[in-house]
């Protein structure tokens, strides 16, 4: 296809290529962090546990959260090698949450991106420990000098990740989600749960980029707002996909929310209204990053990609 | 009893009183960290998940690891309020590991200190999330300014905890332990597993006290060596207790290692040889802390207490 005749498609193609290049870099960084060589004061990395961690992490994911860290930091003028480490730490936390969420006692999923989940490929005990170890490794990576030379930045990265991943963020959101299964939920309850379960880590991805770049309070606020919008859009798109996509497109069982009578904003408000909300979220994302002018192009494209993704 | 006639018993009584006072302070700090008020950027603390975390943490434990942090820091002249926070963070990690180790997929224990374990009192999903959230909270606490004013110290605390709790430390040790069940183990394998599963966190407790006090490299090395010895003594005493104590004394099922045909250093070397090893470890602990003269009295008493405890 020529650039002249299909500018929009080409822009999308360019974006997806950029996302893929970034995912490749993250994969390389994750691979180097998940070698069998002990780090620092570590004594030994037991092979089976390490293999389970690798299985849960090196899975060809899109690496959206790492991409957000990298691109926010870049927009704010920061482009050091440590950014890839911080981005990989966040991905470790995302992957730990998938491993634990897939467990029989939680969502009981056998497939993830078309591959057996960690407790299926290994065993439950190993899956629990692999999740625990990935969560722990994330903080190891963030606190290491190689991630950022300033200890203030490293401590801020750790604090933000802990608060967004713990009881008041992602883990708390998963708890709310499990608690509400099998009963009706209000829109407010669903919003709260999603803001914690999915939104917190996506917002943190943007915040972390600003922390790494030592951005001003004003920049940090704009970027964090953008992160909140991204989080909302991501979840709405996910809920839409559960209704409209096939299992082959998703690499996991489609229609699972419907089957489990799980209320989502789509089941409450309908597909059309949800698409409208997504469109207005993209406009809001553009307004939020307007002060950064064309430096924000990649992040705006990311918002569009998240809202319109087909898998 | 009078101090004159029973000096040794009185010294022990004084030590146990000091340990109990410290445990009370830790309990108070943990209680304040586990309130329903969100910290920092946290959004909401779901009540059931919070209750499960409280159940797993506020259990009247002896708080040996926190005590080691506090007393090492004190010996090195550091006695700020933040020490109790760092000590509580370490206890959160210890308690998370107990919650996950007790799960049906792991050691499948119903009782812990005479109370139902978290997955029994709540459910498996909540127990998994409570452990995850306690691990995460530990890093939140350590990275917070209230723990230490210097970001370098906070980052060093986080790094040390992560490396000692993760795949190369505690979690890795649990993985090795599970892997070896039902087959013979060599003494070297048992030592490696114990050094990671139990030893790493006890050694870190001592290291963390030195990090908080910003100790010299020489002091740090001595204290870390002491922590390694404490770790060895703790595990040997534990294995001895499994053979010699009753379930009532332990608050959990006694003889579990024997029942599960789990080789320990006691089953390999016998009770008498193990007691001898314990005695020589105490002598080594005393030598290691000799440079600190009588400032080390409490830590020496701790080593004796760990080696001789009856429950």
C-alpha cells in the first residue's frame, strides 16, 4: 500500500510497528532479567521456578504498559537505558497478576494467549511461587541503581508501583471482582472495581514515565490524567471484545463475562453507547496532552489503538 | 524468684519481657498500617481482603525478625521511629509467606498458631490475594519517607528485601523444598534449601538494621555474618522441635516432617549432634559480635533464645 492513498492505515501500520519494536526490546530486557544467574545477594535460582516465571512472562504479549512508560518518558525528554528496566519491572507485575488470576481458586483459566497457563504447564504451587517471585523481582529491578541513578527516583517508582498494585489498587480490584461474582452490580461498583483492577497499573505506567523523567508537577498531573483515561478506555474495549470477538482472536475463551453472568459496562449500557464513550475518551486524551503538541503524537495513537483494538 | 538465686533464669525472663514489649510495639505498628484508610494513591481497601490480611498478620507471633532489625539498629546507635516501620514491613513479608505456604496447593495446613489459616478462615482466592497484598505493602512501607529520610537507605532496604525474599531467597527455597518432597535429599541440598527458605529473611533482618543505621562496611559484614548464624540456628531448632515438641507446644501439627518423610539435618545427623551444632553456633555468634562488646548483649541473648526455644 502507498503512503499517499491510505494515510490513516499507514499511520496505524507505523504505530503497530513501533509497538512491536518496543515489545521486542522489552522481551530482550525481560529475558536478560530472567536468566539463571543469581542477582546481587541472591543465592540460587531454582530451575523449575525460573522456567515457570519465564513461561508466564516471555509470552509475546503486546507490552502496552511498558510501551506507555517508555513513550511518556520519551515525550518528557528522558530516554536512558534504565527506562526499559522500569518498563520490564511493571510487566513482571502485570504477568504475576495474570498467573495468579488464572489459578483454579481464582478465574480458573487453562489458556492464556493460546498457551497453557502456568499452573497447567507446571503445577499450582509453582504458579503461586512464580507469581510471588515476579512481583518481588519487580521491586528488585526498580530499586537497582541500573534503573535510575537517583535514589529519590527509584524510591518513588517503588512507592507508586506498590500503591497501585496492592490492596488499594490491582490486587484490591481483583478481590472486588471475585466478591461480586454471581450477583448484580451497580455501574458505580463496576467502575470502582475496574479502576483498581485494570486502571491503576495503566495509570501508574504513565506516572512512572514522568517519575523517571523527573517531570514538573504540572506535566506529571497531565500525564497521570492521560493514564486514567487510558485505563478507562482499555477496560471498555476489553468488555466490548468479550462480546464481539471470537476466541481465536482473543487467544482465550470469548464470551466469558456473559457465560459467568458478569455485569460489565457493556452489558449495562449496550455496545453502541460504549463505543460512543470510547470516542469521547479519545477526545479527552487528546485535550489532556494538547500542551505537549506533536510530541504527544505517539501517546495519542496509543489511546486510539487501545480503544479500537480487535484482540 | 529473686535475682540473686537465679541469675540465669532472670536474665532469660528479662529477655523474654524485652521480646514481648518489642512484639507489642510491632503489633501496634502493623495494626496502624493495616487500617481501612487508603494510603497515598490507594483508592479503596476492600474490607474482606483487608480482614484476611489482618488475620494473617495480627496473630500474636513472636516477631523475631522485627526484633532483630530493631536490636541491630539499636546496637549500631540508630533508634528512630522509622525502624518499627521497616521491621513491620519485614513481618508483612514473613506473614505473606506463611499464608501462601499454608495453601492447599503448598503445605496444606489448616492451623497456624492454634488458629485457622487464612484460606480456611476466608477462602483460597482471598488467601492468595492477601499474601500478594502483604508482599506489596511491605515495599510500600519501605519506600515511604516515614521509614527513613534518606532515599538511598529506602532504596537499599527495598533491594535487599526483594533479593532475599524472591526466587534467589525465600520463595526459591520454598520451591526447592516442595520439589524435594518424597525423595531423599543430601545434607548439601537441605542446607541450601534452608539457607534460602528461612535463612535469607533472618539474615536480611540483621542487614536491614545495619542499612537503617548506615553502618560501616565492617560493621555491616559482622552483623550480616551474625544473621547467617541466626538463620542456621533457627532452622536447626525448628527441626529439633518437630521431633521433640508436642502439637500443643507448637500450635501446629508436630512430627510433620517425619510423617511426610521429609529429611532434615536432625533426621540425618541425630538429635545430639544437632544440639552440639547449635551450641557451637552460639559460640560463633558471640565471637562475631565481640567487637561490639556489651552493646551486643541483647543480640547474643536472641541467638541463645532462638537456639533453645521450646515452641
